[in-house]
């Protein structure tokens, strides 16, 4: 079995790693994470509890020469500088410049491929100039680069979560992003049967919501936007790390539990929750959708693993997940 070495930058709680492990298992490959990094100590706690090693801290303090050689680089680099929720300062925000830490590592280590993730607002930020700088930087490093905005709702998860995914390969490849995988999992498979009363919204909040909105669905997640408008769907709007406490309510009555939030992001129930509810909400809101990035990785693996035949693997992908 071929071993694929990867690094996990801005790793959070390990969404990319879970996706990589699952994708490799389906292709009889052995994934080996040789380096991970995240500055958040609570994310480090969760990562260590689930994967057995603690991520390195501040990536800006890490010499790229000290990072082990690897085949694939994963990075969900900080999205706040480009997010509609943030101030959209882009490269004027110190967090925005962290992309260039990814670039210096790629330049030095020359992995076969990389997969990067960010909010969809990155595409239109500064009239497209920010994304152009990112793509040009990666191309100048000698990579064939592709990008697309994908929605977790199209890859089996009941969460409308749009993210830009950037894929690069050291040689030109006939890469295409995965087609939608439908239908998405129903909320009944996500929501827990017994929920502690601490997750209930106050009677005042619940009554106020129900006075303003009536759902057309028997089981739904209600969403209130900044303007106070309420809508409900048989899926969740995007989880957000810094959202208000009652941003999303199941049937307008209770908040999501940490386990439900992780399920909405595609994490298996075997994933250990070792932080308090507040940190769990933040971690789930910052995580990458596992199913979505797994679908991307499955399309990329034939171009990275020497033991995989591209034609046969893509044919199997079509049978299991739909057309290319």
C-alpha cells in the first residue's frame, strides 16, 4: 500500500485530515500527516485528542526548512479578512497575509499538490484582485491551478455552506471539480433524539420567533439574519464561529448541540468533543465540510498517488458519486 504524506496548515479541528483519511481508505492508500499547525490552543486540544499529536502553534514562527517533505499540502487559511461577516480588509488585515506563509512553504517544499479553502467572498473581494493575486502567486510557483465555489449542500450535508476551493498540481492535469452528490442527508439523521434542556431557547425568544414565522416543514432549522428576518429550511444555513447565540434554532425552539454541529460538517460520531459548548460552536463554525473536501480529494488522488490508475479511479468515482 502506497503511503501519502501530507501537512495540515491552519488545521482547526482536522476537517481536511478526516477527509484525507476517508479518501485514502477508499483507495487502499496510507495517509500520513507529517506536520500540522494551528494557533488556537482549544483547536490544538481537539486535534490532539482525536489524532494523537498536538499541532504546532503560530505558523509565522515556523521555518519552512523545518517542515517535513510531503506530497499534499492542505490549508483552510483564515477567512475573516474576506468574509461578509468581517470587515473585508483582505490583505490589509494581518490574517490575510497568512496566505503568503502558505506560499513560502509551497515554494520551499514543492509538494505534488495542494488544496486550499476559504469563504466564497474571496472570489469577489476587491473586485477580484485579491483572488487574482493568490492565483498568480501559486502559478508563479510553477503550479497548475484550478478553483471553484462549492456548496456543502451539494455533497450530502444538510448545510448551505459555500466555499472557494483552490487546487494546485505541480504538472498540468485534466482536473475537474466533483459533480454534486445528492440528495443531502435529512435532518432526521443529524439531529439527536434526546437533547439537554440547556440547549433550549428562552420562552421569550421561541415565542417571538413563532409570532414572526411559520415553517412549511415538519423538521427544519430556523435562521434569523442581521435584519431580523426569519426563514426556515429542511437544512441548516452556514454554521458561523461568531454567530449570535440563537442564530440557528431547530424548529424555532432550541439551539444545535455540539454533536449536531459536527454532523452538519460531516465529522463522524467517533470524533471526540473535549471542549465546552462555546468552543465547540466556534470550532464547528470554522471547520471545513468533510464531505465536500473529501469529494475534491478523491478527484485529486489519481494525479498524486503513483499506484492509482487515473482512468479506472475516475470511472469508479463516476459510478459511486456521479458524473465527472
